[in-house]
């Protein structure tokens, strides 16, 4: 069983009850919410080494590293599992748990138990719309993370015989899927007294009301230097069968707010692996479409940010960012003056997505994440020393910029 249970009185002042991070759209390792502006993830020494020696020029393109926290697993009498972080240093974040027991966004994990999963990794726990919105709407953090008038949905672009797209309504399940798997692994391998170290990192989507997130796996190679022959072959095959080989980038996850329905449209890594280069381009357009129009106001700031990142990556000799991801983020909430469609006959595929131009740059962000397999000269975990920049990563960035420029030019 997986849930959240109230802390003991002795723990409540110094410990932080971790919650699943509801805006995780990709990856396989569970991201946890530590406080409103901080997430945490299991510590991998190679990733820690990267953050500790991060080049100054790269800091604007990575989450801020905030330190390390000890985490232990706790099981209550009902079998619910809880992750509790014990900061080694007193921080402002520690005080957030004084009222945690009454916080609906925390107690939901205590009240709701995960069903034991007997299916494959594709099987995801479904949460009802009523349960989640009723619980989250009463909490202050919940109001920022999950508006009560929103729903998440997962769908497929596969069409039936009548060229209709099937739809399945649910909350974006990916982060909860990762969370369940992670707790089950921890529970089966370790006892409750075992302390685990987690990295504290900036929550890069905390400033967005409706965070639209695209998770891109970058580069033409995904396996680390320490990968077994079996794992190496598996990753090489994934790259060859996806746009990683042809474009140097593939989609690992996505959520985009649809203003016309009040839903988030979500895609996972399995969807991204199946895309052809043309499908990748269409999905990139879809990421920039809010259901009413194409957000052309986002294109220039995203392209400029990607070009700035490209300039930095070209100067990073010996770095190889194997298996890392790139997040493109923007707020799905836009000002009304930026949304007026100019031409009602321009549509994106089968959506009512007309093109809208705006001279005001919307707030966007581009961040590199996931450095568990990143290697560089001088790394404590260095296996191989490489010369020059990461050409596979640069290849992916150049193609990404080219595709966005084509979209901007109406191609």
C-alpha cells in the first residue's frame, strides 16, 4: 500500500512529509515535492558530482542545487508507506509541516491507498476527478498546483475507422506511476530504519499557474559509460527505433493546457518513442497549441533560449550528457490581448488551432535535467575522458531549433 500518514509529534517540527510531484511528465525516477519551490529525487553520486562542479555558464539552464536531505520510509499500522525527509540543517522549509496534518494535499495520500499493480509498467493507477479536485481545492499549495476547474487527460492520436481520436479522461498519471514503483522498490529492498539520501533541487515550474511542460531526451546516445552490455544494447535499440537517431532528440513526456476544454493534454515516453520525424514535428506544434490557436508568441523566446543554450554547450569540452533531458516550459494561462486569432482558416491538423501572433514575449523557460549519466573531465565518477563538446547533444539542439524556426515561418 502506498499513502501518506500523519507524522509523530516528535517528527513534525524537524521532518518534511514528502508528496509526489504532480507535474512530473517523464523519467522513471520518482520526483517528490519538498516544499512549494523545491523538489527532491534519490541521490546518484554522478549527478551530485555534476551539480557540485557545475560550470557558471550552465547555471541558468539547470535547476538550482539546494543540497542533500536524508529520507526514510515509514509504514503505518495499515501498511501505508510514507517518505519523510530529515534535513541536516534547519531551513525555512522545515516549518511547513507544522500544519501538515490538516493539509488536504498531504492527507490525500493517507486516505487513498494504491492498488497493488499486477500489470506491466504501462498499467497506471486511475484517480477520479472528484476525489482529487475535492481534496486539492482546500489546500493552499493545491490551489497553485491543481486548479479545481482542470482535468488531466491522456489520449492517443491513433484514429478509429471514422477518423475520430479516442479519449480517456484521468489525471496525468506519470508521476504517480513513478512514485508507486519507487516506494514499492524501497519497501521490498530496505527496512524502515534505512536512511536514503535525496538531492534538493529547484522546482522550475513553481511560478506557473498552468505549467505546460515538454520533456525531451537529448542526444544520439542514451547509455552511460557504466552501462552493462545488455543495457547498452537496449538503449542503442531505442535510439535507432526513435527520433533519437535521426534528429538527436525524442519526446519523453508532455503536458499542455487546452484552453478550450480546461484539460491538460498528456503524452508519455511510449508515445514519444513511436514518433517518426514528421510525427515529432507535429507533436511539437501540438505542444504549442492551446486548443484554440497556435501560441506563436512563444516561438521567438523559446528559440532564443535554445540558441543561448547551444552556445554554452558548444563550449563545454569533455562533457557528455548521456540520458539527460531538456525541459521546455511555459504558462498555459495567457492574457486575453495575446489570444485573438488572426485567421480562422488556418488549422493545426484536426484541432481548432488557428494561428495567433503577438509582439509580447510570453514567459518561457528551458532547463536541462537528469545528470545521473553525465560525465566530464575531473568528475569523481569519471569513467572515460572525452575531448570536445557533446556533438550528439548539439545535433539534437540544432534540429530542435530548426524545426521551431520552420513552425515560426509557417512551414
